């Protein structure tokens, strides 16, 4: 059985730490038994490894999250990259065509799809290993995993079961996020929370694509991916299936997509520089900034500070923050070569835009050989040593060096030791899109030098 983790979203309810690149599955806020912190992605992979499923795991994600994904994975999990962000139907379809196009692919093989931000205990993952056997015995095409509700919630979809046979139910119908009152009535009918887990054979999904006259070849699916409908797998496939089952799960499962839910799993009330007064009951601080936060006499609240902004909210209302967020680009971005943080954006007296970054390059890593059409850059080496290429000229750099990069100049840098750079951009229009890459390879860039 292949495991397919769905990774996407922007996690707007967890602003300011979560954004369209560093979404909630990447936030290292969950406590481990070894008194360390891990992300949802790392937790899911750790549990999959515990039940022997990690070696057969694939992750489908977007290109913006590829570097961050690779940085957090201890095991080299294969990634499938969406050409553009789409709904779960399109993402799953692309992944299935990828599996089908692999050498020695087996269309009878099972695929288990689950969200990368799943938060459940180990018994949940043990149950995943049993689903193919249950599904095969049931003769159904598609299996869902349904969580037995702990309380009536208007935040989850519900699967209403029909008849029970052994370890599973046939499905009567689906209800999408009902009111709390209706949810209570559904629970009395043994309805289960829909936790977004699906199991089916590759053959089943390929036939579904054929019936829609969609490609079953990966390369062809890539070409028409932008034309696919932006719709969920639930709506497009699961809710239309006449031969599906649901397997009940009784253990721990939570949606920790809000700060209030996240705080229940924090080992300490304060993460980062800051302090709470004794009467600040059930209040938590998460601070990624260097400046300390002091909270006095505030209860039942979350105070969260990061490069993108500061949130002060009552825990029960913290999710409202998603309606406040604009499309401002993230100020902190992790890359395969290191990371950068935007410190300041302003206008100069001459009417030019100015942007200041702090860039950290890991030893042995390099930034691509590139040039910019609309901006000049000034690099100040704060610490470390490295090699620098400017217009095909290779030089060594060290702490204290100041590098002038004119508009249109080709440039790249490689860190020999950990390299920290203050970058000042100046131009009439500053954008991360203003970049033309000549090569990602340092060796190829060096070969271009005179």
C-alpha cells in the first residue's frame, strides 16, 4: 500500500506564524517525549515510520513548499509537485497518474490518502495498516476512516453510516459541517467525523479518470493540470461512490488548526522571549522575534509574534484572524540553501523602493547564479566566509566585505562557513518575481568564470 500525504493550504487561522509558504504543518510547536519540538509533518512521518509505512509514503505539495518540505524530512520521502495549486481531487489524480507511470507499477495496489496535518495517536496509524484487508473483504471500491465524535461540532463533515458488517459500515450519506444542533442529532445516529482519509486501488482511480476522459499518464496530466476543476475529492469522487464503506476509529484525533487547539499541546506557556504574570491564566505566548513580550493580567488568550506580524486574541475567537489577513508576501522564507527574513520595506528620498533582508546561507550551499532587471543590491557580509561570483569573476569573501551588485549584474554566492548577509535592494519595483536564473549549480557557475 502506498501512503499519499496531502500537503497544501495557508493555515490562515495560525497567522502570523503560518502563511502560504510556511503553512501550519511546518510549525515546530508540538512537544515530543524527548522534550523537543516537532512539526505536524515530522509527527506524521514519525508515526508512519513506527508502523512500517514511511518507506512507501509519497507527499504531494506545491513548488513553494518544496524546499521547506525537504528541510524537515529526515527520511527522503518522494515529492510530487503540483504545477499550480488545486483542490484535493486534482492533487490525488496527479499522484495516481504518477504511481501508474512508475516502472513496475501495479494497478491493484492500494493507495491510502491522508492530510499531512493529521493529529492522532499511534493506534490511528496501526488501523491504517488494516484497511486494505478490510476493504478487500468488503468488495467495496473506496474506504473512509471515520472518527467517533467526542462532542457535537460544526467544524467537521459527518459520515452517516447505514448497516454494520464486522469492522465497517456501509454509508448512508454525507453531511458537510452542520450546525451544532444538527450535529448532536447525527451523533445519535452513530455518525462519524470525516477525517479526510481515503483508501482505494490505483485501478479504481484510473477508471474514474478514464470515465471523465482525463489522462492516466503522468506527463499528460501535468500538461492539462491547470484545466482541472478546483474541487475536493469528497465532492468529485467519494460522495458519488455507490460502493464505499467507512471504518470507525475510537482513539485520539484532533483538528489543531487554531491557536486555542494548538495551545493545549504546548509544554510551556511561553515559547521565546517573554514572561507572563501569575494572574494571566490560560494564556500562552509564542514569540519568534528577538524583542521580549510581557503579558500582565490577560486570561484565556494567545499572544503570537513572528516576522509577519503580531496577534493578540482570545483563544475562542483566534480563528477570526483569517478574515483580517491580506496577500502580503511572507517575511520569513526557508530555502534549500538556508533562509531569509525581511527586516524593513520603505521608500527612499529619491522615490525608489528599498527592502532590507537578512540572509543565512548554510555551509556548502549556494544561491543560484542569477540577475535582476529592476533592482540593484548591496550585500554586507555580517559573518562567515564564502565564494562570490560577479559577472563571471570569482572571488573570496569574508566578514566585513561590502559587495555592490548593479542592476542586470550576474551574481551568486556559496558559503564555506555559515554565512550571514545583510541585503539592501533598491529599485523602482521590488519583487521576488524579478529574478532570472542562469544555473542552480555552483560548479556550472564556476565554469562560466573567466
